[in-house]
C-alpha cells in the first residue's frame, strides 16, 4: 500500500473500493492458471489455499465494515484524522461555550466519519470542534457514526454539514461554494439545487471572488471578519482608489474588536468621493411599470419599482450588465 493511499482525504479506499478489489482477486484466483498461459507452480495448492484464506479475511472485513456503517460506536481520539480546512471556525466565545457544555453534558450528536485505508483509522467529516474540545478536556474516546462516502462526495458532505450551521462565516461559505463551482459542468443553479441555498444568495457570496488577493490572504486567517453584505461598499472603495493595505489594516481592527462592522461601513463610504452633476443635464428614461434609468457624469443608475426588486432580479441585472460591459470593453479595445 502506498503512502499516498494513507493520507487523509485520499480518494482511494472506502468500502466499495475494498469490495471491488476483493471480488476481482477472488475471481482471478478461481480461474485455471492454464487459461492465462501460465504453468502452475510446484506449490500452487498451498499458495492457492493461502490466497483463499487472505481473500476470505478481506471479505470478512468488508462485511464487518458494512455492519458498522450508520451505527454509533465509541473510538479513541487518537484514531480520528482531521482534514486541513474542513474544521468550522468558531469564535472564542462559541468555542468556550461548546467546551463548557461538553464538560457538563453528554455528547448529543456523534462525530461523523468515514473509514480510511488504514485499519482502525477514521477521517472526520463533521465534528472537528467536538473532537478538539474532548482532547482539551483530557478525554481519550468519543462517539462516532460512520458514513460510506468517498472522495469528492465526502468533501461535499462535510461542507453541507457545516453549511447547515447558522454561524458559519460567509467567507467559509465562499470557499466551499468555490470548490463546488470548480467542478466540471457546475453552475450556481446546480449548486443551489444541491445545497438548498437560493441562487441569488450564492451569487452575493461569490462576490468575495472579486477582491484582491491581499485581502483574501487576510480573510483566510480571519474568516469571520467580513460579511457579504459589506462587499458592495468594499468593492466601491477599491474602485475609487482606496489603498488595499489600509483596508486590510482596518479589517484587522474589525477582527480584533476595535472597530465595529457599522464603523467599518462608514469608513468605506467615506472613501468614495461624492459626485457632482451640477450644471449638466442628462435624459431620464422612464420604464412604464418597471422603473427608470438615470445618467450622471460617471454613472448610470437604475431605479426599479419596489414590487419588482428582489435578490433574484438584482442577480439577473448584475450578471447581464457584467456580460454586456465585458463585451463592450473587448469591442472598444479593438478600435
């Protein structure tokens, strides 16, 4: 067995993989050697018996593993493997509350795991924080429930389990949705159906993708700092020429609690210079029953009827305008 197959998160392994290899070996062992053009070795009877015993043992392990799937059991903490980037971020207060809760109460929800290629070792799908708390409390075992997931399916299951938590930071949602959208053929619509999250909400969360890498570096270490509701103001400040380094410095103050989200929003708005359209007249286009379009010196604003305006319309307009502007930019670049 290679070292790679033993790594957490390896796509190899799982009950199906073990079953396939065992079935294939059993089938091969039952074929006459002459059929393959090989001559039997002098010890073929003994070797066959030894192989048969090994394969029967493998089948027994498969059946034992199948019986464990979906059932709760107690394992040692040392037998659990954490996958980097999968653990849900908790604030200091949230972690302390979880610790005190588990100090005085029994575990209500077992840790969800899957089996690995290493006998007796389990990869954590959901419950890293519970495991961390048990370790801090000095306990040596915890209750788990085994799921038969493999590869990308396991990764999705882990993300969706975290997604159901109301306090999952928006940036961690962005990281999870980015991985799903990177799959071949994936769209925001298909991800919406799979996750149960409305497409307009996913579109707003994916707004993190337009931020400079310097800000991403900070947010990866402080995922709770920025809400997707602050993204429009942040992008406007960057477009207006605000220093990215200064923005990261302010985000640091938010992360440390020295600046509130409201104060950060006010700071962002102060970076966008007010526009003066005095002395110039521009046409206003009225859209009967829909709204109106107004133009300024350096802007075009669209005002919709309140009855029509919702997240889905906002996403539709944003995506349509983005496509048209990119096409216009390419066309003007060729002139």
